[in-house]
């Protein structure tokens, strides 16, 4: 691995606070770490003796597993704590949990929580770096970073500058969309958000994005289409008349893709509600990079653990 610049941030709480240089450093490091996952023995001693605690108060499969694999491939000691097995079920609050974990001297904490700002709160009570793995409807920075890595690997242009992206779906409740908008705008990309008015925050245009309610119009001439999951667990009964109506208007199908570029890239943060947000044939079609995103998720999280913990360059072989 080539020498990398240090990050300007101690914690990864969101992409809003990241500079273009930070994002580029993380993506370049992740590129280097992808090779490790192709080896027969997928492990390097870079973070041997370091302790990573994954603190997940919300259900997760891809993100939690990805962080666990990332830590173990760097030879760190990885401890997984879920909400159902933590003292939270006994009434312990997040601050008390943080203080108790800090007393055990972890090297890094990864947290997913249903409340916006939980990761930021954690930083006030621990000395080690904190990575936000998703906090309520606020941000999900590591997802945005792996999305950008996936786009960079397949885009026609040499830089992100001027790249056009359409983000479709539940804009109101998505933490992924916020992290992506912040990072994409920092990199000079043009972002359009599209979805039903009831799932579109009134202030979203203040983030420098274009708002559209017509799917076919929104995807015309864009380089990337990002499809979001309909987050029924965060909605009330008035957000959508029915899933069938949503699917009729906003599901990405072969028919609607006729309005898009022949070389458009399609990504989805998952999990996917097949036939509601995206048709099965599109999901598994030539434009889809959804499985590439999963692969890149491990590399990005390896890169973040490495950069935040200052892993030695000599231990990467």
C-alpha cells in the first residue's frame, strides 16, 4: 500500500464534515485493501492487538457483518454487542454504556443507533475514535463512501466533477441519502432527488440538490441512479397511500430505464424490496452494481479502521 495522508477528522460521524481530500484518501486506501479480500488467506497483521467494538442497537446484517469482517481481516480483536444482548434491555442508557466501554480501553467504537446524534454523543464520553454506522434518519457515512467507491470504479469520467446522479425513493427517512448528498456535493457532483411529495422533505433543496417528482424525467441523461429502500418502519400511515401506488410510479423497471442512458450505473444500499423499488430483472441486470457495493463495503471499512487507528504501512503484506 502506498503512503496515505492522515484524515483531518478523528471520528467518522458523517460526510458533512469531510473534505474532498478526506474522501479521496479513504477511497484510495479502500482500493488498496480490496486486493486483500481476493487472497487465499484473507488476513494481514496491520491491527493486531487492537480492539474494535461494534455496538449495534438497531438490526443490521450487511453493515455489522462488513465491519466485523473488516476488523478481522486486519487482525483486530472484534467484539460485537447488539441491543438485545446489551445492558440497554435492563435500562442502561447510552452514556452509561459509553462510560463502561471506555473503562475497558477499546481502540475504536462502531455504533448504529435509532436516534439521530447518538454517535456524536458517544464521542463526548470516550477517548477513542467513533464510527457512525447509521444514526436514525441522520447519516450513514460509510454507506456513502462505499457507494462512491463503486461509482468511481465504473464511471466513464476521470473525476466525480459534473457527474449526474438521480436518487429515487424515500428521501425523507433515509440517512443514506443525506450522507451521499453531502459527499457528492463536496466532490462536485450534480444530484437530483425524486420521489412522492409525501416522502420529500421540504428543506431538501437547501442542500443544493434538484427536486423532481417524475421518475422518467429525473433519470434522463444521468450517469448514476441510486434507488433507496422504502423505510416502512420509520413512516406513518399518511406517507404512502399504498405500496402498489408507489411501485406504479417510482419502481425502476426495464420500461422506465428506456428513458436512461445506455451506460447508466444502478446502485442500491439494501436491503432491497424487490418489485417495489426496483424490478428483479433490473436488480440483476447489466447496469446493476449492487453486489459490487457489498464487496466494496468491506474494503471501505477496512480503510477507515486502518486510517483512524494509524496502522503501520509495513504490515500490509
